[in-house]
């Protein structure tokens, strides 16, 4: 039985390098854009999101305690 081989369709190394360079450039631009915007936007998130989460947890627990006390009356 003869062995069937698939043809290899690889891009030439120059094209691969051009694509790689474009991808690296796009990623670098995004990293710089996020870095410049992230410092301003991340500051409130550092304390605001946990504070909101804690507040919601406290409201939930307060309601649970209120309903539990109402059930025992």
C-alpha cells in the first residue's frame, strides 16, 4: 500500500516575519493605550468595587437576619 503524504502549505519565512512584526506592533500599541488609561481608571476600582461588594453583602445579611427574626415571632 502506498503511503499518501499531505502537501505542506507553509507561508514563506519573510511573510511570517512581516505578520509577526505587525502583530507585535498592534499588541504594543494596545499595551501602551491600556497602560495610559488603566492608571486613571484603576484607581477608583481599587477601593470602590470591594466597598460595593461589602455593602451588598451587609444588606443581604441584614435582610436574612430580619427575616429569621420575623419567622421566630
